């Protein structure tokens, strides 16, 4: 077979998938099995925006571990809230921002004005941009609901200033409401007294039980796969694997990877060995949505830490050792290195994103001072190195 024939075969040959995109992390399905109560609670929180009493903003927090459906819950509920409100002549607009991609209040506000109201804001301060936005919303009598996912990437005072936007600029109504989405540890670090005083409800999203995971896998498999390509045993095996982590995203990625393995082997059925192989290759900590928005020097910093851990066979390294590895990585990939302060900032970002971990402790017994220890959590350093090197080869 010619090489060109392999391409055609890959494009148009047989596959066990009928719609593989329904297993992607960013996909929001038509229904959210097992989250009915959370959907009702979230929607009811914003009901006051539709009445005459709706002169105040509504601020809600959705808090839960990775893979429990926080983002899907928010997008699913609020898109339907927006559609139902508009169908009844209420002027409500819902916007979603992932703070991995939009890492500052300025970036978010500028995008809102330019993309959704066609107002150029270059050269204006944050306060001026907020004032422009509030005036526009007031003129159109529009209630804006902004979801800030991975909100810990922002400063708490920046979030607070969005809460106060209407009060600052003399609007009779607070036209901007927010949904803050965060994991528990990051939420605790973000929360302070002024911020907590403006949160009207906090939805603590629990992990999925084994039976709930199975129900989700059944629902998504029906959308994604040809019916004869899997069995109840297939889905039960994946549900068992993910039962401890209670992470639906983990299970869906294993199902997707196992299906791709079957396709590569020209098989028409997902065998248990394919699931085992997919499990060994899938780490819920290595989330695609996090990695795709990393900047070049953040990727290089993460690679430096991972390589250092791999080469020394230690569980943790230091800023100083990591920076030396970073300089070598920059030279290897022909990137001009930044100073140590930039490297430290990259480490802080990677720690916030959960890609690496950082703790601070005493230097050693009998000596004064403290030193940061950098680790890679539960992801094998070799796996992290491979992922980061592939990213750099594609981008540079």
C-alpha cells in the first residue's frame, strides 16, 4: 500500500466511533445525568435577575475537585437560563471565561467589550473599561452573567472590583453577576473576608459514585461509539478504575483512548487490554485544557523541573536546581532565557494550575531560613517530560 493510501484509509476507513468529539473534555452534552439537583439550584440562584427586584448582582461559587463536572454544570445550566430568559423578552447574556486563557481582569474586560459589544478599549484603564461596560449594559437594560473558571488565576481584589462595578459607576442596578468556578484548595487560598461577603451561594460539587460514573459512561458511549464496539463489561471496567478518583473526565478519556487503540489495530471492539493500555497512558492531573494555554517559558520551566526530578531520581527539587535545568532547556530549544524572577513566576503559575507542587519548609536542621521544594505530584516525571517535549516541538 502506498503512503498516500494510508492517509486515505485513516481518513475514510472503518472506525468504532460515530462521533468521537462527544468524549472531548470541552464537550457539553444535551443532558447531565446525576446533576439534576445542582442544575435546579444554580438556575434558581439567578431567578431574581428576571424580576423587578433584580437591582442587585448575584454571585455564586461552584467548588469541586477536577473532573466532577463544574464547568459542564455551569455552561449547561446558564446557556439554557439565557435562552429561556431571552425567549420571554428578558435581556440576559451569559459569557464564560477560562482564566487559564484570560489571566487578568484587563484581558477579560477588553474581550467582553470588543467581542460582544464591538467597543475598542485599547488605551483605557480597567476602571474606565468597567465604566464603559456598565453604561452600555444600563443603556440596553442588559443583565450580564460572567463565569470565571479557574478563578484562582485572578486576584481576589480584581474579582471584587467586578462585583462592585455597578456601585462604583452610579448605576441604579448592578448589571454584572458572576459565577466563580474553582477547586477547593485554590478556592480557600482565593477567599478572603470582603470576597466571601459577596458570595450569595456556594455549590460544593461532590465527586461521582461508581454507579453515577457508569451512568455517565453509558450515556456518552451511546453518543460516541457504534453499539457493537463495546459491552456492559467494557464500561463497568472503566467505572471500577475511576471509582476511587470519582473523576468522570478520567473515565471518558480512558474510553476515548481505548477506542483509538481499537481503531489503530483495525479492531471492531474495545477489548480489556485496550482499556488497561489506555489507563496506563491517562493521568487526570495532565488536563489538556490546562496545558494548551501554557506560555513557552512556563512549558520550559515545567520541563526543567520534570527533567531534574527524572535525572536525580528524587521526589523534589529546588528553585536553584530547577533554574539551572531551565537554562539548559532554553539553550536546547533555542529560546532566549528569562531571569530567575520570571522563572519563579512561572513556577507559581504551574503550582496554581496543579501541574507541579510547591511547598516551603526549613532549609535543613540547625540552619535558619526556608526553602521551596518543587515536586510533580502523582504524575511520573518521565510522562511529564514526554508531554512537555512534544508540546515544545510542535510550537517551536
